[in-house]
């Protein structure tokens, strides 16, 4: 099963709809954890380290990360 980390800015109406279709959904909502308020690059790194996909509506963290940091955090091949 895909393991998700739901960012604070993600529209939770979408999450509720997905949970209706997939009640077994494995997700963590950032605002319900000790990660609340953390900046996006460390949040992305935490998600990668914990085998979770960061789900967000914010494109800025992806655009602002240097390519090497993005590859390391997301485990993308060179």
C-alpha cells in the first residue's frame, strides 16, 4: 500500500473523498504529528526517510530545492 504524508496545506476535502474510496489508506496528516509547522524541504526529507510520499498543493518546495537535494530526498536516480 502506498504510504502518504499529507501536508498542512493539502485540501482535506480531497483526503476525505479518497478515504471514502480507500478506507485502508495509510496516511499521516502533518498537523496531527510533531512535524506540524516544519519547513517543506526537511518535511520532504522526513517523508523520504520514512518511505512516505509527500502530498501537497505547494509547488514551491520542489522548485526551490537544489537538484542534488531533491534527488537525495526523493531517491531519484541521477
